[in-house]
C-alpha cells in the first residue's frame, strides 16, 4: 500500500506544471482538395508561461503530398537558428528563438490567451487518400534564463484527400471578418536596433488570413485611402519613432473580409502643437470676425 502511494505521489508531482501545445490549424479541417493547393499553419500555444525557443520536425507522406511553399510571414519566431527547410529525408526541420519570450496574445474581449503561428505550409495533394502531417522530436524551452524544457503536447493533423473537396467554394462562403485583435507596441535590443515596432496577429476560422496592412497618422479618425495602407508582416518597424501617431492595423482574409484594429499614440501631441487644433481655432476666429463685421455693417 505504501509503495502504491509513493508511486502515485511520484507520478503526480513529477508531471510538468506547464504544458505548451504544438498543433496544426485549421483544427477541424477533415478534407482537402485533390490537385489544388491548400495551407496549414503550425501553431504554438504556451498555455501559461513564457517560451523563448522552439524546435522540431514535420513529416508527411511524400507519395501523397507535395510541399510547395514554407512561409515564415507573421511568425512569432523572429529568428530561426535553423531555417525551416526540407532535409535529405524529406522532413521539414526548424529551430528558432523568441527574444523576450512569448506568452500568447491576449484577447481583451474574451480574456483568453490566443496562440501564435510558427510556420505556414502550402501543399498540393497528388492522389486521393487518407494521410497525416505529423510533428516529431519537438522541444519548447521556457524563458527562465536556464533553458528549461517545457512540458509539451503535440497534435497531428489527419485528413482525407478528395476530388469533391472544393476549397475555393469554401472561401467564397466565408462572410465573417477575421477575429478581433489588439496590436502591441514593442521595443527589443535584438530587433530593429532597439527601435519601436508594432506586433499583431489574429485568426480567421473561415478562409484563413491572407495579409496585414498598417497605417500611421497623427490625426485621429483621418480617412484612410486604400492606396495609403502599407502591406506588411508582423512585427512592423514604425515610421513614427516618437510615438505621436495613431496606429491602424488591417487584417484581411482570403475571402476579402477585413478587420481593423487601432492603437492610440503612446505620447499624444499636446493640443497646442496639433495642426488640426490651430486649423479649427483659425476657422472659429474667421467666423467670429465675419459675423462681427456683418453685424457692424447692419448697425451702420
């Protein structure tokens, strides 16, 4: 009996308190089209701690799937010590660090912590079959200054390849904008020469995120013309390093739906230095002069 209690005690208390999660998105995609490109994203959910390094391998059946592209755009990993690429065995190998750590993106509407994207993988299926994309030999390290390994759960993606799957039609049916998100200001001595940048990420459960755009303006509520948006990726180096500007970030999904998030200036311009303020004051002054002059002429 004592031995049993000791074994239970050891098992319970030797389990990692923290368990990060690596998985593929979309989670609920069960069928992909034959002969057409489709994308999956490798996601990291840190659960409750900071992580600052991740590595692993992604395997798939080369007789069924052909890898077309590996994209690091909008990745939470700014520095890959081993750039994601196919090795001689046909595995996608990657390793990278996250300076300052990553503890997830806070969704201020739901108070939930959202995961971050590591890689975007585009495949094309060559024949009808049931197959899977798997994560192997993965490691995540905590941002604790010691390189402590985090507990890690892995979720592989198993799906069917079918002639009847129509990803293009599914995209057209997506009428929902990307999920709400909040851009974050950042400054890091290992990035952009310690200059200010803005980081952002969101998800789209319909057709998937296509692109991001940024616009900076020192005037609140200024109308933004379509050609004034700057297409970019996260993190984005800000032009206004004095942080006097409003920052607008637009996320666009593959179906054309858009979501715009904004940040107020960290250091707002004093009202007496604002051109808009003086423009309004001049208009008011001209109005007062005009009506005073008009009244004076009537009285004459």
